[in-house]
């Protein structure tokens, strides 16, 4: 009794393997990457760009770790996008304080804002100072009956 062997080229279909089944398409192919980079160049943040394309936020991050060219393109696009986002912020005190813009317009706005706040914070010199010595305030016992603690004592005990 001889067994007939099937040739190596006529193997039956491979059984399904363990793990996640293939989806049938690569969600982050070259055209999708180009659109992603374009969104970054126009000022979108990484997660916003992924959400607009309908892909998971981790997908571009994974491609950045594995593809050096894509990582360099993302870094360049992010730098351009950051400049685009800054163009929309007006030159004022916020831009001087938070974004560290030192242009003459932002410097003037910050100086004017500080001066206005200082004039608002200065007390009027016509009023006499309070009758307290430093930070010490007298304890008032008005309304406390015998055997009861006044609220001042309770506050002093709690602190």
C-alpha cells in the first residue's frame, strides 16, 4: 500500500492562526499618511488629526516609532503647525506672559497691563490703618454665655 503525497505547491489552505484577524486593508497607507501630515501642517494637534481621519491615535505613534522618515516628516509638520497656531493668537499681554513673545507690541501691552494692576492695588492714602497690631486681631466675647465657647476660641483651637 503506497500513499500518494501531494506536491508542495498544492498545499491545502493554511488554518487560521492565533491572534487578531486581518482587517483586509491597512488603515494608515501612504495617502492617509499624507493627509495626516497635511492636517498637522495646518495646525491640528496629533490626536485631532487622527480623529479627523477616523484612525486610532496610537496608529501614527506606532508608525513614528518604526519609520524614521515618517517620524522626521511628523516633526517638521508639527513645527510648521505650531507656527500656524501662533499666528491666530493676538499680540497682547497673554502672548507676552505665556508665549514669551517679546515684540514691541506685546511688551507695550504687558507694561500697560502691569501699570493698570498696580494702580488698582494701591490703597488710598486718605484712610487711616486698622486698629490692629500686625496680624493679631482682638478676640470678641460678645454674646457668649457662661460655659459656652465663643466661635473665636473654636477657630483658634482648630488652627
